[in-house]
C-alpha cells in the first residue's frame, strides 16, 4: 500500500450516496485508501464485501469500520483504529443523514421527536464527530459535508444563510437556532414562528452554515465544502427522484480531486453540479 495514498473516510457508506461514492472512486481507478463506515455493522460489512468482490484489485485499499455519528462511544474506537492503521484522515465525507417520514408530503409537519432525531443526526452529531476527528485531519485535508438545496429558496432558509454570512455571527448561535426550532416543533406553531415544517431543511442549512464558518478555524491548507448531490434515487430520496444515486456523487468526487491546497475563494463554500453556489 502506498504510504502517500490519500485516506478517504465516508460515513453512512453501506447504501445510497455513500456506497455509490465508494464505488465511483473505485471505478475511476482511485489510488486512495477508502474507509467505508456505517452504524449497522452487519450491513456495512456486507456492502464492503460487495465492493471488494466487484473490484478485486481494491482489496488492499478498501476498508470498513463501524461508526455511528449519533453515538459518541463509537468515536474513540474508530479514530484509534484510523490512527493506528493510517495515521491520519485526508478527506472526511460526512454523508450519514436521515429525513422525516412523508417529508415530501405537502401537509407534512415534523413531530418534535423527529425534529430532535433529524437535526441531532444531520447537524449536531455530524458537527461533534467532525470536531472530534479534526486533530487527525491532514494538514492539507478536506471536509466535505453532504448538504442539500432543498428549501434553498424558502424565505426562512434564505434568512438563515444571510445570518451565517454575517461577519459578526457567533458559533453559539447555531445552538440558539436549533433549540428555537425544537421549541417550535414541540408547539407545532411553524407558521407563527416563520420557520419551515421540515427539520431536514433546517438541519442541512445549519450544516452548510457551519461548514462556511468552519473555514475560519481550519489550519494550514485544510478546506471544508458543502455539497448538494441533487435529488437522487435512494431510500431517502425515494424512487421518484430525478437522478440516479451514482449521479449524486459526481460533485463530491470533483472536490476530492481538486488540489490539496486551500483556496480562499472556495474554502467553506457550497457546491452543486461541480460549481459554486451563491449561498453566502
């Protein structure tokens, strides 16, 4: 194994976009070391075995380790294994996410319990996990957060992005935003509060906003990006989606292949279809 190979960690890689990203990287003769993770170890190992069989030449460069971003007790064993086996992480792709049942229904209003789980997984836990492994990110490493433009044109979401871009924005405001949303979900007074009924929209806006602010605390040549994969045919996106899951991995691969040297113009920014979106 080449000691100079880039180590790419993909969360939620047992199916959907995470699985397709690992497959795409292998298909395109990636020289990288790919680490697939999932919260369900049985399904994760099955997915790993499937790709190892499909790409036999990758057996030395394709790996699996169980990881549940919502369970902090899995962080330590995972990172210890990474440090012992590879020494560092070059690219962290935060793909693991959930959404509400009947999310696309016109009369959908997220229940309080679901709001806690969705924002807890898609933003709070993803943020906590990233901060936990950040000391082991290579000096020119990348963090790629899989976000979404779902709700991008909604007034409340636009207002959030404007708030994130404000130079005076404080990190404690992220917590204030999601706690206020939890309270709204408890009362179910979304219209009165002027916020979306979808916790998924809020969770992904928070993730993109945090990615934008994260650039200020990165060091060396480190970079962070948000990516919208588009509406893809996955368990989350449903079979009504307009894109195949494989198509949703193109922009992430594009960013992985970009120079490992911080670009002030693009660091922290939001990408879709391999182009920067005007979000901030």
